[in-house]
C-alpha cells in the first residue's frame, strides 16, 4: 500500500496515475474527495481530511509500505516552522507508530547552502524531521517548477509579460511537475533502498528568465518578455494577496537565495537530470493554457 498526500495537486495527481498504471494499491488523503476525478476515486482508498491532522495520518498510514509526502504551502501561516515542522510532526509520529518503511518527500535544492533561504530552509528542516523517524527517506530536491508559470497565464496572454524578481540573465535549472511525479513513482515502487538521502530533480538544462521568454515567444508565436520586479514591489505584491508576514519574508528570502545561485548549488549530473525540456513543456502545457 502506497499513501499519497496532496492527491489533487499538480504532482500528486500525476503520481497517482503512474502508480495505478502499475497496478499498485493506493490510498490518498484528501480534504475534499469530490475533487478527485471519478475514475481515480473509484480505484483508490480515500481517507478524508488534512494530512496535518494526527487522527487522519494515523488512519492513513496503518498498513502502509510507503508514503509520498508533500507539505502544502500555507500562505497564511504565522511562522514557517508551523507550516513545515508543526504540520509534519503528526505524520512523523504515525510513521514511527505504524512502521512505515519508506517515505519520498517533495523538498528543494539547497542542502549545504549557508545563507538564509526562507521556504527552502524550512523544507530542509522538515526533511531532517522525517529522516529522524527511522524510515528510509528520499527528499526530492527541486529548483523552481516550470508549471509555476501557469499562475501568469493571464499577463502572458494579454500583455506578453511574465514577472519575477530574478535577474533576467541568471541561468538556473527548472523542472516539470510530471517529471517530479515520475521520479517519485520510481522511488516509491522500488522497495530495495534504505537510509536517507537527497535526489536532485533538475530538468535537462539551465535557462535564464530571458532565455525562457525567447522560447515562449517562439512557441506562442508572439513576443513574450520577462519583467524583473523590484524587491520592495515583490514583497508588497505578496502581501497584497493576503499572505502572512512570515510567508512573505520566507518567499523573499528564498527568491533572493535563488538570485544568488541557490538552484545551481547542486551540480547537474545525468542521474539528476529529467527529460522534459522547457520548450516541450511550453508546447504541451503552456500553449494550450494560454490559448484556452
């Protein structure tokens, strides 16, 4: 039995499809099971509730061989520790109590980075907490997701712009969520590994924001430009969405670390590279979303 958290999210939903295609028994934790596609809902065991709730994870982890763990972003959290460590502690207790053998978690590139990194630092502390349970653990270490650009479909469509506070010429890796799901499935389906470690998921290439804009322009058949957002404006924009002060500062710290080279801190290797190119992702995911 494999337990999947965040089954309606970008990674979890794709992961479930891969596991079911292999004939695995899958149990999911879902706040709102109605958001699961009907064909999926009919083929998985559903535990209703939040995977930050002790009673929910206690029920879900009973008899589980492996768990896919993702702590969802909490933009209104009072502290980053609350969003990552406090949220994860009930699951760690349940992992110990039920003797879960393997856990694969969504984390971030940055192990060994000495400066502050906001959400990344909190995610790495969460990895240490999960590893302390004694379960075999693999943290999927990701840079930024290509799929995050889907949040900017409207300005891309109407203004030919996408925004970030990053230097437009700094090259860095990005990865597609479908590749993250693929790597997670591979580790969850393999019951031979032990211990703890980090698994880089870096996509196939490093690109700058301006380089991505050029590819988007070619694929979409219209000019697209990266607009660098000043840090004060970036901070104010996050706060304007109702995010807590702690989450805003966590985002700012993380993006400043990325702008200083955080995502290139881990050297690229064939094992850490994944197949989906940014051009392929634009053709298959972004273009249909922009043209919708």
